[in-house]
C-alpha cells in the first residue's frame, strides 16, 4: 500500500517546514501550500488523504478553503484538520459547521497532531469513504452518488477497468501495482478537468476498477481521451524490454508462463437516455456489461 499523502496549508514557513520534516519521517508523503488558492489547485491536481489547514492565510482564509472543498463533489470526502492560533469557541464551531474533521490550536503538541492525523485517515478508511491507494472516494460515497443521479436526466456513468492489471502486479510487484492505480486516478482526474465539469465525480470502486459520473454529452470525449492517454502513458510503468516487445511473461491460470498484453483501459458507459433504471444495482450491472464488451473489442 502506498504512503498516505498529507497537504499542509500554512503560510508560516517555519511551521510548514517543521511539519513537512516531521510527517515525512513518519512515513507520509507531504506537500506544502502557503496560500489558500495554492491548496485548492494542489488538491485539484492530486487528491491528498488529509489536509492540515491553517485558518489565517494571506489570500482566502481556511474557512473559505474548507467551504470550497466541501461543496465540490470530488473533494468533499477529504478529511480536514484546522490549525489556528485562535482558541475561541465560536471559531471552532464555525470550522466544524463547515465540515472540518478536527481542530487543533497553536502552539500545538506535535504528537497530539500526529494522533489526530492518524485517526482521521483511519476513520475515512474504516467508514469506506476513500480508497487508501488512490485517495479517491470509494464504497459508500460512490453509492451516495448513484442514489443522487438515478432520478435525474442528462448524466452518464462510466465503468473503467485496467485490463491485464493482475499479471502486471504479479511480475512487477504490489508497489508498482499501487503506482499504476495512482497513475490511473491522476489520468482520470486530468481528463475530467479538461473535458468535464466541476460537478463530475470520480470514484475508486476497488482493485483495478474506477467510475466516472459526468454529463452525457461529455462522456464520449472523456472515454476517448482516457483510453488513448492510458494506452500510451502506461508504458512508462514497464521496463524497456517489456515496452519494446509489447508484452510481459506471466503465469496463466494453470501456472504456465505465457505472453500477457500490456495494460489498457476498458470503459463501459450507460445513461438514462438508453435505459430505465429501477435501482442503482442496475446502473452498475449494465455499466459492467458494457465495459466487458469493450474489453473484448479492445
């Protein structure tokens, strides 16, 4: 499993640098944003597992950053811990009302902050809110989005799966496999940012399976873009020899070494203009069927 990623939003360099050094030593991937606008941009580029957010920032305050994160479908699940010099009950209540997960006051005990960070990340995983490898919404949050759209019109759900992922993981190991999942999550996010809208949703259903909920008129463009980009860019996950020969040698179901193709994406798309859905299970079943057909066609 990959490292959890923390975004520290703090304009005081001494504090942000101290937190970066400390949490890096604790095994986290740490990024720093000195301004609220930088935090929102970094979050858009790659979802962190948790945000430590100072309230007093030089551009927009932490409250506004939290409000923006909570009102965006793609970032609403990220745990937020407020970090501030204020210690007034009203400030704490305002932060909690905006959906912050916790609140710690400067000067703080670094060990206490570490425990709060650990607890918030574990709670999100325990409640099935996000996948620990990609950082994307999972389980319950995907179901919530399906229940939201089922009575609406104009949407499309895309069932996305990485073909030949298991043979790759067998040959290259689970760490490389987690890198592929993070790469896929990043690629999907970039395509949706470019061709979709801020209200689009990307989820990680588990393993090598992802979902995108977008507008119906955008789905075909997004599908084309992610398949083409993945097919080309995933080659960087392989060594030179495997890239050149266009396959890897991996075990089949009988334990025999055989040629396995390089990874590609299979994408199945469904929309309410094509089907009448009685429940969310029908949405996922029909999308999976469409994705399996796409995998056969290639």
